[in-house]
C-alpha cells in the first residue's frame, strides 16, 4: 500500500515550480495538486502523454495505454477513501519513464511508469535520476503524513521496473545524529556516477549543511551528520 504523503520536491523541480506558480489563482500555489496541474501542460506530448479532462493518458511505445482518472466528486463530497487526482510530474527519456503524482484527500504518492510497457512502480517520493538514467533517488519527507519507513532511497532501473538498491531508515537519523531536534530534509545538488552531493536542512531552524552518498564495492554509504 502506497504511503499517503506529500514528499519533498527535489531540486530538479524547483525551477518548474517557480514558473508554474507564477500567475496562478489565489491559493493555487499553496495547493500541491493545483500547482502540479498548472505545471503539467508543458510536460504533455500528443501521442505520448495527453490530458483529456479528468483523464491523464500515457501511451507507452509497446504496452497498453495507461489512464489515470480523477475522482473529483469524491473529493467534493469529502469521501476520504475515494478522493484522488493525478498529475504528470516528469518525463525522463533516458530512463524510459514517466513520473505521476497521485493525490489523495490528504497527502499523495508517486508512480513510476515505464514508457515502453506501461508497468507501474509505486514510490514514496518524486524520483531524482542520475545523469546516466539507470538509478534514481527518492527523499520522502512529511511531518503530518506517513512517508514510509525510509528518508532516503536509491532505486535501480531493472527492465521495465525498478528495484530498491539501498535505503536509509528514518529511525537511523537520530541514532546517527542525536543533536538533531527534527528530521532533516534533503535535496540533490549534484550526482556524479558514484557520488551524490546533498543539501540538508533542519526544518524550523537556520541549520543547513551538506551531505554525501558514496558508492564503492560495499555499496552506498551516507555521510549526513550536522556540523
């Protein structure tokens, strides 16, 4: 079951969000789904990714078309269990994938959709892809909803799906860094082949610092302790 969380929007989306929220109706910029749908048109492409009213339609190269349908009536009726909406958040040609955000009555989750077969992989956050496109990082963060067990995850594309290659659990954050009052948020600043440079911050404070994820023969290793 996908965690219903509104995860941290990574650095990749910041320029897009800034453009998308400019000139929006009052209150739209503060509504995650409204802002995402405002940005969606620039990501659509006829014959590949289309919007038809309440339907987001993705058309894989070889698989069946994938249709994601909003249920606005349930949302308007405060039907918590059936309220849902969708927005295309990105298309990644090198990774043969789309990212779709699924919004609930409270919170949201993400779907990685293969653009060849249409296969879907559920994620707890927006994927940030490596330059090679073969891996992506997910950094869920939400103080009010359940973002899943991990604050950092690295996934590897595997055929038309993806497999979790490495994960760092939320419970380990305070064990590794007892001085933290709150869990840190993470943004990807740079991704070299075996090194990911992170910008970390502690919400509600002025504390900002850097961290790294390094990969060697033993796998991925995180260095994220605050100064």
